[in-house]
């Protein structure tokens, strides 16, 4: 009996130790600020716990292709919009900013598909007090929108409707720009500055929208584009990145770079042949192609081919070589 008593005491001590490890060590005075539509409100972690909390199942896809399934507890971001007299239908995008400056912007299209949460707990446990504390969670979407150490949530108004007046093929455009070596992990790859591309097409838009082959859409604002680059070689090129950018903000295998009036098309991410209409982003019956000559075509019936970064298009038995750009008639 004496031995059993000693064992019971030891077991109790061990259990108490395990319980102490699960104590909430987070800084409850950590703040998250919500900004938009002329309003700004800041909440401490303690105050967030006083708001209506929801629990839901979630999945997210990491950059390595791993699917993470978990149960989260937190506040639906729509709650903060309602306090501003708005809803997700009034929002152009949501910018999620961490204490270290890491930024992810959720486009309107994803907000229509998925719920966005301020996550306080995951799988019944408090978040890591050193590198998480509180984070965002976009249900059933990529992990790049799960921003740790969340400190600021900005609601932007919808972008003006994009109406393209000109289209450029990226490869001949970039040939005229200065390239340089850029470190991608342990490799040196060729790159150009993104702002140099915008300067080349003489576009001063304040917003760009990048789309990858797999459908990932990324919104960036011009002030945040300083020192960002498009990597032209190596795995996942063309790739949007920067030296100090978070890995989750990268856009690999880009197919288009849009401003409000222009579209740059990266043919390296395309199949060898394509119908021109599929790249325009608009329904059009006439388009002016500029190459070895200038021709007006119907993009619905124009097939193009990429060989060694040279674009050749064919329409009504006419062949247009070295196509570099397109415009409205």
C-alpha cells in the first residue's frame, strides 16, 4: 500500500506538470487593429475573447502541398465589418498584417468563397505564445492567408473595374530590360524588378493583380512593390518575390500581371499552343496584333504558338510572327 501511495503521488505530480505546460502563456495585451471605411478599432487578446466566438472545422494547403485539417476557435471577421455598418460584399480585399510586417492580401474572389477568422485557439489548444499568439484563418484556402502574430486587419474598398486597353507578351518586353542575379534559396537566378516592367509599359496604376497557372490570385499595391522582382529562371518561374518577402507571399508560375488598364502575359507558363481569346480577360471580337506587321484579328479564331519565347499567331490563313503586344482597334 505504501508503494501504491508513492506511485499515486508521483503520477499526480506528473499530471500537474502536464497541466502547467498547457497554461496560456500568451501576452493577453497583444492587440489587433481593424481599419476600414474611415473607422479604426483596436482589441487586446483579452477583449477578443469577450466577442462572439465560433468553432469550425478547417483545412488549409501549405506551399509544399500538405493539407492541414484542424478545428479552430475565433471571431468571424464579418463581425468587425458589421460594427462598421458594412459586409463582405462591400470589401475589395482584406489585408492581413503581422507584427513583423509580413502581409497577405485576400482578394474579393476568395472572400466570396470562404470565411475569414481571427483565430484564438486551434484543436482545443492555445496558440504558441512566441510565434503565433493570434492569427488569421481563411477556411479551405492556402496557408499564406493564415498570418501568425496578426496585428492589423485592413478592409479595402473594391477596385475600379478593370478594362484593358493593351496587352503585352512578357518575354519580348523583358528582353529590353536589365536583368540581374537574385538569390532564390541556395540558387542564383535571373530576375527583373517588377516596377521596371510597369515603367516599360508606361503604366502608373496603384494596384496590380497577379494570377498563377493554378488560379492563385494576389493583389499588391504600388507602394509595396519597391524592390519586388519577377524571377525568370529556376523552378516555379516566372515568380513574384522579394528578398524580405514572406515565403507565403510569393506567386509562382505566373501567367498574368494586371493593372487597371494593361495585362502582361507570361507565355512560359502556357501550353505550346493557345487560342488568343483565352488570355484577354474580356469578350472581344476584334484585336490589333503588333508583330512583324500590324493586323486586326478576331481573337476567338486566332491560334498562337510559343517557340523559344517567340510568339507566332495565325488568323484566316495569315501568319503574324514575333507578336509583342496587342491593343483595342
